C-alpha cells in the first residue's frame, strides 16, 4: 500500500512538473539566432555554395533555421553536402534524415553506426540513400551545446531538462552526405575529413550561449 501511495505521489509530481513546463514554454519568447546565417562559406580548404530551398522545405522542417550547402575541396573529386537544422527550446521538431530522404521516394539502405573522432570519439548514424539512381553515403548526429547523440528522444530530453532548470536550450541536426564513387571507404574518408574541419566552428554559430548573445 505504501509503495502504491509513493508511486501515485511520484506520478502527481511528474504531471505537475510537465504542466509547469508546458505553461512556461507557452509563455517563453522564441530564441533567435542571428549568427546562424553567418556560418562560414569557407572552412579550411573547403569552399561552400548555398543551395536554394523552396518554401515547401522550410514547412517540412518546421523551422527557418535551415542551412543547405555543397562544400568542395581540391583534395576530393566530389563535393560534400552539408545540412544543418537548428531548433530552439520552444520548437523542437526534429525529423530523422532517413525519414526525410526516404519520404521523397528515395531508397534508404545499409543503416548502421560509425565511430568518428570529432573533439573525441562519437557514434554517428550512417546509411546509404539512393537518390535519383545514385548512391549517397549519409552521416548525421544531433548536437545540443556539445552533447552529441544519434537519438531524437535523447536530444529532446536534454533540451527539456535544461528548461526544467530554467535555462534556455537549443539543438542542431548536422547531416553530411556525398556520392559513393570508387568506393564507400573513400567517400567515408571525405565526410570524416570535412566533419573534422566543421566541428570546431559549430559552437560559435549553433550553441545556445552564442544565439542568446544575438537577441
């Protein structure tokens, strides 16, 4: 009986916390990120080129903070396509790249996880997408102020926990892909190389502290 009462009290407390969080979020002004659009076109020897996006793409991602570029390096015979989607804590609506790419009649295959060293080693999601008859190797991860994961539920929980502690929060989906040419290994090498150059720049343009300073 005592255990049931304790569990009942715990449910009530959690329900009250959730209700308070929803109430607080409804009354919180969206966090703006003026620096997002200033993300560098030149990263090391990678030269970027913006890819125009239709209003349909913005509606599908449910945010205006969407970056889509091709980055080319003289060291590789193909460009690396970069997509970054940034959400602040009043609007966390991530869609996994498998669903986005697979939802437009592209076949998704070869799903898995690959260990990649950024500042330290992290597991990134990996899959092959057949886009218009060409196989693309895709890697992606979520980044919430340095907390890196491949789990949508984990990234949402991370943001919600910060809000419970009365701190603002944000998170980014970072996805890179390139066509599989001579071999998947060579394509993987170019993606990992690009991510290594990209990663140190992310905090200054995507992390909550940087965004908050531009409000």
